[in-house]
C-alpha cells in the first residue's frame, strides 16, 4: 500500500463508482444522483473526474482508463467487501457517527464520513490494528465500571415505540411505554433518562456479502448510562422478545468487539 488512508469528496467517489459500474455503496443513498437534474449530474461528475485526474488517482487516454492502485484497493474493497462490521454511535440529539469496517481475504479497511461530502478510507495492516482502532473508539465504555446486575425484558414492538418516543424527545411518553410493559417506575425512569442523556451504541455484522444469501449475527445495542450500560439482546430467534440487562462498560465493549470475529476469519492474506 502506498498510503494508510485516502480521502475522497462525494463527487470523486461517485466518479469512481461510475467507472467500476456501481450505482452506490454503504454510506450512500440507494441512488445518490436521484434528486439531481441532468446538467447538475454532468457538472458534478466532470468536477469529480477532473479532481481525480489532478490528484493522479485517475489517468484517461484515448484507449484506456487507469485507476490508482490505492484507490482501487481501499475503495473497491469497501464497495464489495466479503464481510462488514457496522459500528454506530448515536447521540441524544439524533446525530450519529458511523464506522464501516470492511474485509476481504486480502485487505481490511475502515470507511467513515467525518463531515458531509467527505469520505475517508483507512487501511489496516492486520487484524491487531483493526482491533486497536475499535478499542480506541469504544474507550468511553471502558470507563464505566459500575454494575447493579438488573435483568429486564421488553417486546421488540415496545422497544420500537420507546425508541421512537425517545428520538422525538418525549421522555415522559418513553417512560410510560416501559411502565405499561411491566417495568417498575424507577427502572423505567432511569432508562428513559439515560437514553435522553448519553450515547447509544449499535454494532452489526454481516459476511459472505458477495453470495446470494449472506449471513449475519444479531445486532448488539448498548444504552450508555452514568457508570454502566444497558445491554439489549434477543431472547428468541425471531427477535420478538429482548433481554435488557445492566452491565459494566467493559462487558458491553467486549460484546461489541466480539462481532468482528467474522472479519478476522474472512481476512486471510496470502
């Protein structure tokens, strides 16, 4: 690899996708150009193409189009990975920070968009480097050492309602949803308060993505609290019932870290 990371504008990324024959990828809309007129599309793609040429990432002559090797390796593997771990940190105001960790048999890449219109692709030389990156991202959880060992449950339907009300900043309604589902007022009040005050972490992994029937694990969701986490897990295979337990932050972090095992198994460089 010539570089550990590559930064692309949205227009540059769309040109790359057009060249390799892909309409979109993780982190973009299903059709990123859908809302644009023909003239604006042409202007955006021309601008992105010229920028790639100026940066030496794209060479066009009469007979061929040549893409830079680093561009192909980092971005190409993120367009069509064999396995992906998606880590999302959601703030109480609804803003979020999304990290895609993509793996093929030959390469490990993190894909992020730190601000609108900017896409960053970072190369990891091995699985230890990827693990260290995750450890750094999840470091805030390691500071939460409290534990009171509660174990509660909730239907997926009630959880969806609770999350909707929390997103709408309606803490009283969210608390009442839990109480009506059988929760004690004190526990319901604490969870409603914590979701409105601290970040929520969600981890999701899928692999064999190039096959017709990809595989995946149940997502891991953590509601951060003042000194512990609420860990949300499926109780049943159909996901209709959820177990919600209070755990130390380190345990919650380890539950998220465990999801990258399929990426480690996928990455088998020659």
